[in-house]
C-alpha cells in the first residue's frame, strides 16, 4: 500500500486477497481515512 511518500508493506502469507475489513483496520491504525485513501 502506498499513499504519497508513505509506504506500508502488508504481509500476506496465505497468497489470497486481503479483506476490505483488514485494509480498513490498517488504515485506521495509520490514521488514514478511507476517503483520503481512495482520493490518493
């Protein structure tokens, strides 16, 4: 995941898609709103 100069690597040992709920939780912990993320 990348937003501007911010880059976050999300490990995915299962090789499947990451759920939208997990993405939302990661964004929440990074203090990035979904709206801000989608606008990037």
